[in-house]
C-alpha cells in the first residue's frame, strides 16, 4: 500500500494485526488489561496518522513500538520514580526479537482463549473478544449492541478485572483443558454471528456488521486450526446461513420465512464455500454439532424450493444432532422435519409431547411451529390462534409483526367466519 | 436482552414517609443504581415528575395543542423506571428482586422487544 491509503484498507489491516500485536505485548509484559488499552491507543494513532503519512513499512512493528510506548507511559504514571528506570530498561530492549515460526499465531490463539475465559460472563466474553481479538473500539461494540458507550466500557473493564481476579495466565490451555475451552470460543463466535445475523442492518460506518466480523474471526481461527472439524463446521454454518441474509428481510425490514425467500438472491459464493467446507470435514468422522447444523443448512441452501428440499435427509441430520447435542430446540426443529416427511399430523403429535417440556411450554417458537403445521393441515382457526399466541410471546419486533401479519392474512381469507372469536 | 423495571406510587405516598425514611430510601436506591451501572447492566434510571406536571399533546389541524392531563383513574401512577440490558430473563428477575422497593411493593418487569428477528 503506497500513496494515500484508503481508510477502509487501513481499518482492515489494523484489525488483522490487532491480536498479533496485543499477543506479543501481553507475552512480553503480562498485564493484559493495560496492554489492551495500549494497543487500542496505538490503533487510534494509526488511524489518524497513516492516511496522511502512508502506511509504515512494517505496520506491525510500528504498532508494537507505539503500543509499548503507551504502556510505559502508563506504567510511569502509575509507579514511583524508582520503578521508572526498570520500565525504561524494558522499553529499550528491541521488541521484534526473532521468534519461533508461528509464534504470532500461537499468541493470537492464546489471546482468544483468554478473552473467552470461563471466569467471564457471556456478554463479557463477547465484548472482550470483539475488542481485543477483533480490534473494534468500545464505541463500535456499543453501537452494535445498541447500548450506551459507557455501559460497554464498563462491561469491558469488568471483563478485564475478572480476568485479573481469576489469575488466568497468558498461556495456551493444556491438552486436557483445550477441547472444553475451544468449545467456549466457538460458542462465543457463534453468539457474535447470531447477534449480527438477527440485528437490523447497520446504519453507518460506526456500526460494525457483526456477522461479517464473526465470519472473519472464525475464518482466521480455521486458518490457525485447519485440522479441527468443528471450527470448519462452524465456519461452514455461518457462511451457509449468511448466504441467505439478503433474502431474509423485505425492503421494509419485514421478516421473510425460508419458504418464501427469493432463492435467486442467495449468495452462491458463500454457499459453495460452506458446502465445500462441510463436505470435506463430515466424512472424516469427527462429527460435532456445528458440522451437522452446517449440513442441514447446506441441504436447504442447495434446494430450489421448500417442496424439492430433501426433507428425509434433513430429518436424518436432526436425528443425529439430537444424539450429539440434545435440546428442546432440536426436538422442535425435528418435529417440523417429521411433518415435512410424514405429514402435519405426525409433526403435531410430536409437538404435543414437547408441550410438557418446561423449557418450551411458553416459548413462542413452539406456538409458531404449531401454527405452521396447523396451517399445513388446513385448520385455519387453529393456525390463526397459534400464530397470535406466538406473536404475543416473541420478544422480537420483526417476528411479532410477521406472526401478527400471518394471523391477519389467514383470518382475512375466512372473512365473516368467526372473525371475532379469533381476536385476542 | 433489554428490560424495563417500573415502580408505581403517588405524591401522597411519598409525603407520608416518615422523616428519615425518605433520604434513606433514596440512598438505598442510589446504591442499587451504582451497583448495576458497575456491572454494565443498568442503562439508565429515570424518575418521573408528578402527574400534575404531565401534559397531553395533540395535533389539531396541523398545529400542536397542549392541554393538562392525563387525569388518571388509578390512584398510583408510574413513578420511576429503569432500563436494563442483561443476559437473560432470570438475570433480570434477579436484579428486579434486588430493588430496594421490592421489599414493600412489587416491581414490574417488562421485556423490551428487540429490533431484530430472533435467530432461526
């Protein structure tokens, strides 16, 4: 990059380098919280100075130098004068020592494990991962989650405090611990993806697009751990889901269900990439829930319509998912697949069984699934009542509008018939 | 998820509190606010003016028309509300139950619809 570099390119480069710079700094100095602040400040300085002066020859070296200077300023103001000399001595040592090949990667990965430390609450893990590994600023993260910046700043500093208090060290989890820790990392990435996938479109440059960010981070993790089948599975799941994004909302922001989406607007590139990923890992035999969910998404994405979807295969995959990761939502989705294979009555029978599950009983999705299957079976009043019940119970505004609209549309077809009795 | 906590009351009720009880109630409430601002879960807390200050605003032939009101039929009205952003309904219930006023009066807890569609 020479001449006047593009601000967006600089942003991407900075965020690519952020975890490497922070990892190197923490490995050298410890003090994760202070290092993280220093890296953010160095990035801010880069954003102001690089567009005018051009990107330095070694952007990473530049960031490391500036960040360690900031860190030392911090140390100086914090400690007594006699401590200052030590810090100066540390600063004088060259930072970019020859490293083992791959040390950057190990640092970045260690950093990710630290941000998703089990001592942190879910929201803290997410916020810290986006900031320290994703390189996003507090204001951007706050905008993405629609909370005030002060709230997000508080959440991040609490997260750092929790890391400090837990005594967690900047080191790779041991082999015993690693699968469980990686599972948390994947869960955090998936939560970030879902937050973005479900949120309304960002309203400007200040609101980062979270699902794109989750895909970027997962892609990066997949490069670091190419042999891990679940990492590949999660990346595939994200791509195959994100491929349908444009079709998922109408021009007015309304929700378009899978069956009514314009499949020609699905992103063929993302589908191809996702299908290739999941096809490569599934036969290898380390099957896990993300791979199976990706496989389900792939079957949907490769179908021309709901009618031509390979529902028996989807049902088989839900059976498998139910064994790997049983849960009420899996059972619910499986019931819908059963209905598509064996008819709505078979699905409705299963839903009746699920009603006794405390976790599902009042859940809008159970009512929405029942409404859908009742509609399939031709029971219009029943479907209308269930759509309305689901609309009352959802906590999502677009979903409530969709469900209410669906109920109104169906009730309208039956003009004059029991219109009053179906009202809430 | 965002949640709204609400408490109800009226001027008479506040005035009837014994001398030292009111500042003490405020102090306990301030401590509650500080605690949950600290955790990043309290987005804001707001006290409403007395109902005597409330107005009704309409537009009549394109022009604003402001009148006194509303004339409430209930004895108690919305006094204060808190906006939370927390991980789950359970957590919101926990915070609501920690509200100092919850000793004597119920605290209303309402989930706020989020602007996005839920995950599939």
